[in-house]
């Protein structure tokens, strides 16, 4: 037997044995711009990603989300795939500019209808929808008025949240306000790698972050007003941070990075204040923080979604002044987007949030592994052994954190199917399902079969009934 075949057999055996404390939901996640395509269908307005991905030189393979997985038209097939994968839940985002083409005013019913059809299809398949309101695709019309630099955008987001949660109240029981504010605020406004492509340094990252958090805080009561007993959360991309050495400079840099990526968001949402050290460090760069903002941002939540891909080892450096850090990549295994594979990180991050912030419930809302573009082998499958191993190892460590008290209720693999990976385009797939972007043919990968085995062995009647 070849070593790949040995590895596949060994991994499938581990998957069959893996047990997670129940009840537990197994799902997969996607985001609107990354899969839907159909940028102008049924009255959709332009988003900042529609605009940005067409700018020369910003996407490494010059890809765009114009077609992506054509999910807008192929969603029934995608739900069939979810069933084959044994998913109990599906986390996806709504495209704001499908629903409000210009980011304000009355709903575009045709846009809403798409999501109604999708959610009804999920219900028929017994799959629970977890709906994210914002996964980075701001309506371009709001960007033209200042985007996340403007408090007005926070209020428009609350209006949108109210409108959508009212329209979908009878269909959706789990809402997420924002996906990964650290990334879309800093990569979009400090470094410019993501839309809208602004390179305004820390000043941009901080202004966008405060207004995004304000938007979150304003949206929570707007959803509660319409959403009955629906559960509401936010999804943060968190890392555990270790200094590269015990030198004072490196230790201070690690602390600054942890304050910026984790505590800025966690302290604001769970403690109603920003970290004092950040406020002092960035005092000349902060946006206006009005009296009452902190209380709005700390609106009580039902769960925290944690996106985790890697750990962070930080040294003193020059990135994002005045944060002044430099990421250190130790020797080891890395994914195609240069993330170190370090499964202990999921256990560490879960215990970190559980012990320091005690959210009522936690979902791993994203976790996954990127490879270089994959090819179909002669037996018609994709032997993505390293991705399967990544999920099995991370689930193992997640289960350990649960046995130590972390209240984890579900895990969403990133991602259901290969899709548009932002600035990387289509060159670094993360999917459990392979997509041929010429024919749009879908094919479950080895990792998908492994994941399906785990999901089936760890689902129970309560979860199915709940779904
Ligand atoms: O593809 C992204 C997703 O949109 C947000 N979280 C990280 C993923 C992988 O980079």
C-alpha cells in the first residue's frame, strides 16, 4: 500500500474513533462573496468586494467573485452535498447589497427571496442555518459615504439587521452580527490587502474597528426586537499569542499584538471597555468614542464564535506602528496561506476565552486548512490527507478543551467547498468539497468523507430534532 493510502486508512480509523462530548453540532461555513457569484442578479447592488476584486494587481491570480461557485444558482446541489457530508448546521452570510442594494431603505424582495429559498431548502434537509449578517461585503454606496470610518454605517447596519431579522424571524434561530472584525478592519483599512483597500495604518484599523463594534452593539437589540428567542453572537478571529523570546522587547510586542487582535474585541464585547494599554498606546490615533458607546457594544450575547487557524509567535518589529510587532514562523508544517499547523492552538484559545471571558456558549465558527490547487486523482477523488489530518487533530484538541470545561456547542469546518479566497483568489483552496471552476462540478474530497464519518458518529437525536 502506498504511504498516502496508509495515511488515509489511519486517518479514517482515527475519525471513526473520535468522540466529542454531546450534544454537539457539526457544520461547515461559507461566505456570500466567496461562493455566490451572480453580482447583479435580481437587483443586487455593488459591494466593496465587487469593486475591489476588479482592481488590477490586488488578487494574486486576478480572480474575482463574479462567478465563484455559482451557488446563487446551484444551492440545491450544494444542500445535497451538505447532506452527504452529514452536516447538522450550515453557517453562511447574507450579502447586504442583495438585500439593500444601496445599504439603506426598503428591502429588495428578490434578494431576500433567494435567502428564503435557501433556508427553506436547509430546513427540508434537516440542516440548521447559522446566519452571518456581515462577512466583509459592505455595500459600495456606504463605502462612498465613508464606510466603516463613519458612525452612520453603524446605524445603517443596525437598520439592516432589524430588517433582515424581521423578514427571516420565522426561519432563523442563530444570528451572527460580524465575521472577524479584526481582519476586515485592519486588512481593509490599515494594510489595504482586503477591500476597500485603504492603507491608513493603525488609525484606519482603529476607526473601522470602533464603528464595526458599535454596529454590532446596535444590531443586537434590533435583532432581539424581531427575532423572538433567537440566539445572537459575534464571530472573532482569535489567536493565542506567545513572545518569540523572553527579551523585554519581544514580550511587550506580544502583549501589544494580543491586545490589538484579541482583547480590543473581547474586552469591548464582554467587559464593556477597551484595553487601557491600547487606549494609551494609540491615544493620538483613536476615533471619537462617545459616552455610551462602550455600553452599546457590550450588549449581552448568547454565544461567541471563534475562528481559529493558527497560533501567533510575536517579536518586536515594524508592522502596524505603534503595534510594532513581527510574526515569527518557527520551523514546522505550514498551509498554503503560510499558517503554521499547530492543533494545540484550538485547545489553548478555547480555554483562554472560557477562563477569561466566560461566554455562555462557544462555537468554533471556522477552522480549516489551505493547500495549493488540488488535482483529481485517477480514482476520481482528491487525496487531501493533510486537510483531513488538520480537522481530526483540531477536533481532538477541541474535545480536550471541552472536557476541561469550555462550553463548545458546535464546530464549523472552513469551508464547505473550494471558493474565492480573497486576495489569494482561487489558488489556495480550503474546501471539504472540490470545485472545478471551469465546469462547476463538485466532488467530495477525502477530508469530506473523514469529516462526514466524524459528524455521523457524534450526532444524536437531540441535535437532529433541534435541526
Ligand atoms: O476565507 C476566510 C474567511 O472568509 C474568513 N476567515 C478565514 C478564511 C480563510 O482565510
